[in-house]
């Protein structure tokens, strides 16, 4: 839109006239134009009318990025008068990713999509167009349509809400003790990585992440003397432990926003591929995918961590256990992905191929 403007050389801007040949077709050297009423209108006034009618906010910057002049819908869009902004940097009110666009508003020409305009009362998303004209930079700010602005605002709120939920769910999952906090941190990382390797989409990965954080929430109802017993559990104590997946589901019933897959991870993470797990004895594909992921990462971290009843196993021994139990306790395809891609033991791939 700036190609039709012939800006004079700075600093003689205030003493020069803008040439508007399209408006003065009858006589390019004339100082005015004949209006409908027969009155002669000075060319400078015609240019001013045209600039003020622009729906975009117009600006003119010097080589240092300071505002020389504004026009069009500038005051309507920003709430700032020309006198308030002259001599001040445009970046005082405009935000964008300067690391990705180092030359923006300085040289050449281009477009910035989804920049943020900070006004006195709000933050608006705008489209910025600029073009270098000698030592000056001319440009415009165009407000996004209401629907686009609404979509942007909604997306930002959703992202903020999701981050807050992540933090809240993590805190809920680690609320029992410091040992549980470290266990949760590790298996959330393992579970996310395995879910990604399995090709799950963003919403499914989020469900896995939340399921990992909350998988043992039902243990809040298990007496501490059972959870931290240094020796083997007796039959009654073991029966209590077996209830924690269902107790966890009962706790999560108060959080209806949780995805069904997250609840599945809590309810079924102790099911076995061969059908000998609990609480329902599901087998193979009947076990929800998120629960099959959880079963692998939960056992691996339990084996490689110190527990009241055992020392930590070396990684090699824990990986050997996973390979032995592949196709019995664990989903064989997911076990192979976890060992070879998540843990990076690609040299063990032939061990899995031999089991097929």
C-alpha cells in the first residue's frame, strides 16, 4: 500500500509536499484540485483526508525506530494521540518475536502476523506491514477480525488453563510424600516419551501425562505402615494394596474434567498382558493403551528405585526383566518401543525379534 507514496528525504519532511499525481490528473503542477462544489481544495488537504480515511493505523519511523508521524486509524486503535507518541519508539507499544524477525520495522519490507499491540486498556492482536523508504520506514497496523482476536484470546486462555491444570494435577499426584514426588516426576517423563514413540496425538499424550501423575492417587487411603513396610506383606495387607486402583478412580470422580483415558490409566495400570493382573483381569488389547503404557514405566521405575523392601536394581537388570516379561506382563510392542527407543538400547532389538 506504500508504493504510491513518494516520501521526501529526512529530515526535510516537514517542509516538503507529498506528490499525489492521481488526484491532480488535470494539471500535475497545480496547487489544488477542483471539488464538486467548484472550490479549489489544496492538495495537502486532499492527502490528509485520504490518510485519515484509512482503516489501518499508519506510522512513519526514523532510522532509530522513533515515531515521526501517525495517521489513519492510529488514535482510534491505540487510544494515543499523535502528540503523545511522536519521538517515542513504536516498540514501546508493539510486541513480537524480535529474535525471529531481527530486521522487522528497520529495513526492507515485510509483514508480521499476530503481533501484540499494548494499549491503555487492553492487548490487541494486529497485523503489521512495513516498507523501507530511504532512511524512513512506513507501515500500518491492522486489527485482526473479531473472530480471529477471539480465537487467539481463547487459545491463550486454554493454554494457560492447561498449564495450570498440569501443575495442579502434578501437585495432587505427589501430595503423599517426597519419595512419591520423585517417582511421579520420572514416570511422567517416561510415559510421555513412550506415548510419543507410539504415535499418540497431543490430547492423548496429555491424558497419559495426567494418568502418570495420578496413577497411585488411591494409595492415599492405604495406611502408611503398609506402604512403607520393609518386609513382605501378609495376605490382609496385600488385599488392601489391591484396592488402590479402584480407590483412585473414586477420588478422581470428583474431577469430571479429566479425560477418560486418564481414569483408565489409574484404574488399569496393574492389569497384565496375560490377563492375570488386577482389578479386572483384562488381557491384551482389552487393556486400555494408556494403562499398558503405565504398566511398563511404573514397573521399570519401581525396579530402578530404592523401596522400603528392596534396593534399586541396575538399569541392565531392569531391562532384562522387561524383556523376559514382554508378552506376559507387558504389551510386547510397547515394551520394545520403551527399551529400544525411549531408553535407547537399540542393540537389544534382535532380542525382541527373536520372541516374535
